């Protein structure tokens, strides 16, 4: 009844369940008919794993088999007796590290691994889409810019890429304190991908390969030994990093219409989720989306508010070799109208979420336009930004306007925006849902707890954003290389970096929606500023091996100049009648009553280093970023000292290690919820345990008492034996 494709499966005793959802059910195929199953695979949209298991998206299967049944009638099919038994996966080549996925996490992971001397392969579905920016082609923003500065300080690449390829730069939150200043760069997406591919291709120890990973070779001691591809190749390795983005069983939606895809125009990755589930990993489903693109030649810019870049260009990278100023392009601001809101409200049921046929969680801090209209019903208008996608393309990204509405309604919706009444749509908006693996299954090194040498990074861990992905990729690449080289792994504390905060949140909290980095997530944000990222992390990057001699020399010289300048400012005194002191008094609103040092002048509110320059008291030849670092250190010295003292008080308890074999269910003084959460997450120390949702301060106290009792018992046992 359903066509020869499924009849063939039935003839060989294959049971095909009828799923009610788009997920692929797992089918078990006898080895003797393995090749027949793979022969019908392309029509059934199957992927096989190790020649024994494959999955099938049954909803479109029936349609496909009916539509193409004539092809089966004429195709010769060998009988089981004439076919060979399924061979082992063909081993092509050995690597130290294999990185699966060529997005922002994959690029950083592959570069870090190769630069540390590990023979590394980057395996990706499409070599022409390496480091692609499928959503907004921008880098940075609140908290995200701190991550980019930190990745650069450690020896990563995303900061340099943003500096090389920007079309506009702006510093956000300038009216607030330096802890929340955020550099944001609009980038040229075509140039970005082209330049990054060139960097990868010219990195020693790094090899690129196009292919789809469908499974892992795991040894008897639960260690990764290789990666299987769709076409039957096994690449051997000692460590593997999975950075699959939105591609694992990805499905894009435009209204009620959907198709299997990782993103528009690119096929989904199938088979890998099923292989990971078979290894015992927990998976889930998340959703994200991207807005329409419009043709800039059809936009009435006279009705829009220009948003130019900053004249004083800032940089993500601490390496001055990439500090090359470029002409900037403007972005533009428009807003929604009552007609926009009316059209959305009348068609809410046409969207996947409000229509009820998709229930995956989307990003809380990047909602669709229909979510904004529903959640903020009392708001009459929402800002919409038009941002260029590059210097050589007319495409404009309509930021803040992602939607799940059908394509037939999207153009009408765009026409309700001032300035876009006559616009032409180049690409429709769409939503994409995909498989992810909750990151509590990883250690804070991003190595998985189940399989040694296997690392997860990026959206696979439930995050959203290029910056979060790049930061995870760097950490995974470092630790994958160190695993392959039998070295101890590297991890970051919450007090050391936003990267440490990000990873700690991922592996500690049971997150069920896309995670975005925010400054409010860090309790140490006054210490973790963009300006001091190199001071915090470059020494560690040097120790790891990612910071070369030239970069290290630049860092040590900069550090020496800042220290010398602070000493100089503390040693120069001015009388209260000096011109600089008078101006400082006027700016701060606080009178200078006696002779004062230049350091004391800078500590006053609204007084900046440029005041010293105006009066010939600044240091000539010193870079503006170094002057700013000096000013911030002086102005916030008291607050910084207070927070550092708090950190020292917390560190003694927070860093106390928890035994790997501790049985939480045996600790009766813990609440049942705490026992379950601690057993699931398996925290490394008291600090991590205290941040797990459902573990309260009383549980932490009980855990500390238990550890102390166990310590005394062990000490007594040792004494008795002695």
C-alpha cells in the first residue's frame, strides 16, 4: 500500500513504526540485508550507523516512495545470497584530534588544536560555508564582547577576524561603567568566511575534509577512537570535538511548511544523534530563527534614522597588527507600526509555535516579533534595525524582526515598516529546530563524562551566538589536543573569566532553553572587564602554548608601560591653583582644596585621562587603550580591592574538591532533590555544587559536614594502621 520502497524493507523483516512527529525512529536491520537497506536509503532518507542501524524520517517517506516508485521497479536488486557481508568501516587516516563542524566553535577548536601541535582534521558538511554567519553578521555586544576579548587574549581568532572584516563598529553602554562597556562590530559575512577559510588552510597540522559524521568508534574503555562518516570512512583519532550547530536532525519552518535542513539551503546532519543516544547520551530539541533579508536598493532611507559607527574605532584584538581602520557603513533604525501588530495578531496561528506544531524552546533574549507583540502587548512600537550584510551585497539584515509566519505574509509584514513600504524580500525568515545535548553531561573542560576524549561545543551544548560558540570551541580544542598528548586538561573558574562563567553555567545548571551570555550572569563582572582580558588570560595562553613570542613581548611591554604610568601619576603633585586642578574641580563638582597628585585627580568622577593630555601632563607615545586601562585601574581601585577580598573569603570553601566516587544518595542529611541533582551533575568542587539549581545553602552545609567527617575517619584509619 505504501510503495515498493517500504515493501522491500518489509520483505526483509524490517518493522517500520508510524511516527507522529518528525523525529526519526530507529530501525534495526539484520546484517544480511544491510546493503539492500542502504540501497533504498536515499529515497527513505536513511542514514546508517556502523552497518547495523539506520534512521528514517517516516513522515515524508511515504510520499517519497509513492512519487518515485517507478525507479524501484527498474532498478536491479541483488539477493542477500549474492551480496557480501557488510565490511568494516574503511580506515583512511589517523589524526590526533578530529573536529566535526566548521562553524565558529569548530574553527576555534581546530585552530587551537593544530597550533598546539596536534595533527587535526576539520570535518564539515560544506567547505564553502566555513565560519558562515547564517544569522546576523555581527560580533560582540553586551557580555559577548568580553568573551571575544578573552578568546583573543588566550590566542584565539574571532577577535582578529572581527577587526579584519568589520563594516561598522560601535561601543554600547558607554554611559555606564567600564564593566559593561560592549564593543560590537557589524562584519562582512562573505569576507569573514573567505578570510577564515584561508587561515585554516594555511595553518600547519590542520587538514580540511568535507563529509558528514554519523557515528563514533568507541573503545572498550569508553574512549573515543574514531569518527565514522556517511559514506563509510572511519577517521581514527585520540580525541574528537563535536560542534554541529543547528545541523543534527535540523528542520526549518516557514509557517506550516518545513523541510529537513541545518539552515536555509544546506542539508541536515542525520545519524549522529542516534549514535550518541546509543552511547547513553541525553538529547533534547531547541529552536532558533533568523529574519528576512531585504534588497537595500528598494528601501527608502530618507524615512530611516541613520546609525553611524563610532569615529574613535575600538578593537577586539590586543594584537595591533590587525588594527587597520576601514571605511564604515551606516546601519538604520525603523520601528513597528499598528498595522504591523494587527497583521501579526490576526495570523498568530499561522506560526509554528502559536500554531502548536513546534514546541521546542527558543532563545529568551532574542524573541521573534510575534513573541514581542504577545509578551509586550501594551507596547505600541518596537525598534527594528537594518544592517548591511557586507560591502559587496545589497542584502540588509532586518534585526529584531525574526518570524515564523508563512512566506506569503512576510512581505506584507515588511511593508508595514516605515521606509520598507516598497521593499523587495531577498530571503524569507525561517525558524530552525535541532537536536542538542544538555551540557551537564560534560565536565568543565567540556569533555564528556561518558566517553573519554569526546568534547561538545557550541550550539550542541545549548548555547546561542557566535561568541559563545567560539569561546567553547577554543576550550574544547585546547583540551582535545592536551588529551591526545596525555596532558592535564585546562579549565576556567567563574572568577577568572566570562568563559569560565559560561562553561560553569552550562555544565552545572540543567538548561532547557538556548543560553545567551549576559553581564548579569557574572558575579565578578567588575573584575572581568574587556580592557583587562589580556592581563587576566594572556599569561595562561602563554603557558598553554597559544601565545607566541611576538605576542608575549607585546603583552609584557604593555604591562610594564601601564605599571610605570601608574607610578608616575602617583608621584606628580599639582597645586590646587594649577589649570588641570581647576578644570578637574569644575568637571567633578568637587573643589580641589590642596595640592594633589595626578592619580587623585583621575580618581574623581567625570575626570578622564584626556584632561591630562590637554594640559601636557599625559604620557606621550602611550596608546589610548593603555591610558584607559590606567584610568580604570585608578578610578575603580577601591571597588576592585573590595571584590578581590570577597573572592579570597569564598575561595577557601568553594575550591574544596568533591571525591569522584562520592555516593550522594547515601548522605541522609541532604534533601532528596539535592541528592538527585548532585548525582546527575557530579560537581567537581563545593563552589560548583552550590550553583546547582535545587541545591540550597543547607545542603551545602550538610555536604561540608559530611566531607569533614569522612576526612577525620580516614585520618583515624591511617593512624590506627600506623
